[in-house]
DNA sequence: AATATCACG
DNA sequence: ACGTACGTGATATTG
């Protein structure tokens, strides 16, 4: 029986720490709860993890440089001179690298007067002689001088994400010299980062040529007379001293006075407790979860939680004010499976299986009782889930997720533990730790599941008061209680209601499109002279710009751009271009809308049930997913026909749609108070025509040509987006200079708008955030960024968000009121969809006249602005016809 | 998992 | 000089 061969892993801690820091430059993304930067520690952990797995070392030493000066400074005062000092963001992490290594069961070492290189060199030689395999990890290429048949050196490339292995053979192959000659090479070349000189004008190539011929610096200088007269020879002679000194500096000491014995470097194995403590301190939750034992281990550190698993639910299990949590793993709650339910107060928490809940009258009575107050996490989700279980949840008083989103739209994590942690509550696990992720997702045994749910309920209880108080201090209680929370109930109803879609209409289109696609495909292949994947921008680029020689107008990160604006410019040059544009358009309709929507029609009801994301956008808008019903085609007639498939749920009913006209510009007129913009709306003028008249100095509206109106419209859009000359020039296909002139003229004519833009950016810089009319906040951390791009982006965002956000607020108010009025009036009409500035209803034909009055009434008076709001309405037998 | 493209307001 | 319009989601390809 033979022992496994011993393997020593030597890590240049200082150099790998530096590489870790600069390889993961996302400083803001990696900070723990105390504000400590953790990016380098995170990357360092990754590299340790990886080399442990791939190398399986029996021994480990991580060496660090010690202090500023070493014996090399005695030799050459400027050694490593001129180096920028360590950034504070890295130095604050420095003390923790050792802690991490020790938690991994490894030793660290540093030695006064010596560099990490020398420690590593010394141990590598000791181990080599003792018959170990040795692997060295460093970011410093000088280290490859240490390679032997038993010593491999891995150098980090691209941060720390990749390692390049050096062995004597690799060095011979790459440089044509032996490892021991590396120091001669460095001696001749010098090293700019370590700041030693070498020989003037001698770089890697020359050095290698000389070494292949003469073998070493010593031998070279012995034969220096044999060299032909040249500038290089002169330099060699002049810099002889430097050459020898540099060689010495490059030479790693193999006999430094280290004190640890090889045996003492044996790996002790991961110290799970230390590692857990470390990860917890750094907030490395992903690593905690990966520890495997972590969830158990973590829950040991949790405070004990007392809860009761009920098998029979009775009225005494409920009191007035309780937290409620319903668990489901699927994102899409329209067809997921409830795993279990938990509810409780500060004193008492219960959990129960779905079966138990369904078998109980008491639960349903409590859940449906508006007077029984509930605090939840993601109320809309909870309502829809329970709806499918036959329970009409009512009485939601507070929604933790919704509140955290209002307090900071960045807090839109699905995970309760994430939100809890941000508010300093840590007694609850991340879902990933309990259920795993990806293919490994699994439901744990009941004991763990119920414990997890009980902790969630406890967290919900614990967070309520704090979040509520923060809403209060931000003056956001109205926004929350009057708008967002009631809206979440309205949205739940809309999602449950769904919209009916005729599969037959889509299937007919599918067949037609398939035929036409095939035809266009054939034409394109013929014109290209070969078959290729038209859907691949890469392959298409090769055909258009290489094979056919069309001019490449724009490039992307990965190659030629083949986007519409590019293709449109090439249209005249080759007929294939137009065919590609047609193909693209049809392929998009086919895959995303025809086939895509068909997949979402519920067979039982013939309806599509989207989900609105109420806690996602940074501006306060909703978004729609699975499927997205907010981007159904309308601009092109071809695509618009998709809307013919969207119909009322029963015969004799109609679809009814109302949309705000120019709501964002009206909002701008209000919040900027600009006199001329306000006047235009008050007088009911066509806003783009009015802008054209002012900006282009035209007297009469009838003199504004279609083209001038188009340009004015682009300027108006630009204003809302936080205009820039470049953006406008791109949009209008004009020069930057011309675009700038438009902007100057606009600001000249609308000074209130200009003032607003300046003021709002100033406000953002002072407070760090901007607000809508209803106090919805958007924080702009980049507003002070030194990076021009990031700062400019933040400035444009400061302008756009209050406008887009106020418009979003307004339609939300309208939705809440609309829902209420429909109920009060006992109408059968259902609100089905929201598309940012538009609401879509279905109703019996006879209710159409009612809606025609009622909906614009509510929408136009959702808020009182300095300009009127205007709403246009239409109805028809399909969404297509409600135009 | 990232990138390019394109659908909407 | 810097390099861009604001806000989203779905699909297909490719590394």
C-alpha cells in the first residue's frame, strides 16, 4: 500500500490578492453590511476553491510580502519604486486574506526583508528535493524561473479567471530557453513594473536571441568582444553593471531563512465553522449556501423558532393581525403548486400543508374576511395562488415586498431573505439554500420546509413596523397605501381574469407566415449564392459584408452590426437587404407573437394570463411577463393583425380601449411650469405642430410640413429622455451640429423646460434622488460619478424618471379608481390590460356607451395638473378593432 | 450566460 | 474629448 504522492501548493498571496482586486472591479457590487469592500476576497475565495478542487493538494502555503523594503532594496534603492500605493479599497481587505486561507485549512507565511517570491522559491526547492509535486500560483511571470520536472508554475491571466501553466517544456517551446535562463532574460530586459533597468533597448526578442547564442549573461560578457560593432553592443557594454544587477534582482532566493517545516504545511481540510463565520461576516451568501452544510449550520446559529405544524385548522388558530406566507417554487403562479402555508403573530406561528388548508373551513373564512388584517410578502402573488386554490384572499394590510420596492426600487429581489437582510433581519434562509437552484431544485423534508416558512412569517412580522416607519419618514404613505397596495389587488384581478385569445386566428397566421418565410428564405439563399442561417447575425454579416462586399456601417462588440438602421441604409445597394428585412419582420412575428402567444393560451379557458411585475421598474411603470402583453405589435399593419386574435370572453361583448394622449409631455408641462408648453395644451393645440412652429419660426399651423412636424416630434421625445445632440442626430439622421441647433432653439423657446432640467439635476446632486409628483423616489448613485458616461446617464435619468414616473403614477391612480367605480356601479365590464398609457376593458355591448363616458372621466381626472389630460377611446370586436 | 435584435410605451 | 437618447421582455444564436 502506497501513500498518495505529496503535493505542495504554493500561492503568491500578495500577487493573487492584487489580481483578485483588479480582476473584479465592481467595487459597489461587493460590500458587506458594514460597508467593507469585499471584491478581492470574493475573487480570492473563488480561486482557492478552484485550485483545491483541481489540484487536491496535500500541503498548502500562501506567502505574502512583508513590509515595504527587502534585501533587494539594499541592492537597488529604486526596486519596485514608482509603484502606485495600494488603493484603500484593497488595503481594507488585506487583513482578511489570511483569515480566509486559514479557514480553508492552509498556512500563511511572511518573512521580514523577503518577498513572497523568495518564500515560495525556498519551499518549492525544499519540496522538490523531498520528492513532492509542487504547484505555484502567482500573477508574477518571473516565477516561471522556478519550474522543474516536479514544479509547475501557474500564472493568472485575465484577472484570476484563467491560469496559464508553465513547465520546463512550455518554457522551451515558448522562449526556446531553459527555466534557469529566465533570470538572464530579465537581467537583459529589465522589468518596468518592478522598476529595474536591464540593458538599454534590449527587449524580450533581443534578449532571447543573445541567450540562445551565449546561454547566460556571464558567458555573454565573456564573449562580448566577438559581437559585431553595433549600437546594441555599445548598449551592452555601457549597461553591463545594470545587466548583472538586474539579474540578481530577478533571481528568486532559494535559501531564505524560513522556519516552518514542510510537514507543518499539511492541509488540515476546510474549517467549516471558520469558513461559515467568514462568509457571514462578508455577506457571501452564495458561498454559504454552497457549503452544503451551511443551511443546517446557519440555522443552528439562528434563534430558535417555535411553531406548530397543524393537521387540523380551527378558528382559535387565528387572531386579528397576522402575517401570512404561501410557498410555491415556480415563478409563474398561474400554474405552480402550493407547497405549504404558514401564518402567525409575534407570539405564535402555525404551518400547514396545502391539503390541511383546503380541508379547513376556518382558514378560508379567515382568509376571505376583509376585517381580518394580514401582512404578507408579495400580496398579488399570494392572492393569485390562493385564488387557484379556491380561496379569495382579502384583508391585506401591508405587503413587505411592495413596501421595500417603494422605499428603494432597487430592492426588487424575489427573495424575502434578501429584503430582510437589507433591513438587518437575518433569521431567515435564502430560498436557494433550502431548495437549491437550477436542475438541483428540490423540496426538502417537511421539517425543514415548515421551519423555513415559519421563519418567513416571523421575518414578515419583524419587518412590518420598520418598513412602515420608513414610508412615513419618506412621506410615501399615500403612495403606498392609496396607490400601490390597492393597485396590487386590482392587478391580481386582472391577471386572474385574463384575456381571451382565438387560437384559430393565430394558427391561420402561422401557416401563412410559414409559407412566406420559406419563400423569402429561398430568394435570400439564391441571392447569397449559398444557404446560411439568416437568424445568425454572425453568418449574415459574413454574407453581406465579406462575400457580397457591402460597406459595414456599424460594428458591434462581436462583429458587424446588421440592425435595421444599418440595413435600411444598404437597401438601395442590393436586393437581398430588403428580403432580409422582410424575413426578420416575419420571423419576429412568427416566433415571438404567433407561436409565442399560442403557448400561453390556457386550454381550459382559452385565455392568456400575463403577470404584471409591480416591483421591478426603476421608474414606477409596470412590466408584463409570461407573456409580455405590453409589446403586442401595432406600428406595422402586418404585425398589428396579431391583435385580431385578442377578443372579448363572450359573444355579444366588445373590447374597449382608452389611452392618454401625450401624457408625458403634459406631465412635463406641469412640473416644469413652462408657459409656452402649458399654453399649447390649454389651447388644445397639436403639440408637435406647436413645437415645430416655435422652434422653426412658422406663423401658421398649416405651414408646418409633415417633415417639420416629424422633426419637432423627435425633439419633444428627446426632451423627455434627457436630450443630447448625438441622440437626436441619430434619431433624425442629421448631423450633430444640426441637432444641437434644434436643441438650442427649443430651449430658447421653452425656457421653463430648460430651467426644469437644470433644477432637477441639481436636486439629484444634492439629495441623491429624484421624485415624482406622488413622491415615488429614484436614487441616482452615479450622479457624482467621475466617469463621464455614468454621470451623464444619471443626469438624463434624473430628467426622465420624474416624467415617466409621474405618468405611471397617474394611470395607477386611474386604475384603482376605475376598479372601484366599476364595482360601485355594478357594471359587468372587466379591466383586462394596462399598456403604460392605455387601459383595455371588455364589456357587454350595451355597456360601451357607459364606458365611453366613464373611463375618460376617471382617467382625465386622476390628478389635477396645470394642463388638462386628454384621453381617446375606441371599441370593437377585437383589440385590433378597438383603434 | 452573454449578445444581438426587435416588439411596445 | 468623453459616447448616448428613457423604460421594458422574448427570441435565437453562440461562447
